[in-house]
C-alpha cells in the first residue's frame, strides 16, 4: 500500500488544483451586466443572420482527406532523416505505409469525395 501512497497524494493535489483554479476563475471573472457586451462581432461589424449556419458535407470530407495526407507528411519527414541508418527495411516499411495511404486515396476517389459538388 505504501507504493500507492505517492499516487494517491498526486491525484489529491491534481483534484485540489482543479477545484482551486475553477473557484478562482469564478471569483475573478468579469461580470457582464449588459447583454450588448456579450454579443459576438467581428472587426466591429454587426453580425448578419444567425450563428447556426449549416456547411455542406463537402467541407468535412475535404478536411478528412487533408488529415490523411497530413499524416503522410508528418511521418515521412522524420523517416527521411534516419533512412540511411535504418537500412533497406525502413524502405519496405514506408512502402507499406504509402500503400495503405494510397488505398485510402483510391477509395476517396472512387467514392467521389475528391470531386467538389
């Protein structure tokens, strides 16, 4: 049980910090007596229409495809830095990674996700 005493103390400190932080923020936050001060605006211009605007699904599909290819860039950069040290096995592993990403691209292309409608 003594091995877990430090873990219990650590979690108690975390919970205490969270409670103290929330109470301090509640006490120090500014009060907003006027609703005009709570209104949203951009660059001093009055908002036109409602804030609840529905975007076409195409925006989300393009974002998902971007995430796939962003993951490609994130993993390929460090790989290129250590390629000589890792040898030919690293080349085969990256080939498999690229093959999986290409399958995702082919699937997106066949489903028509990459075509703007």
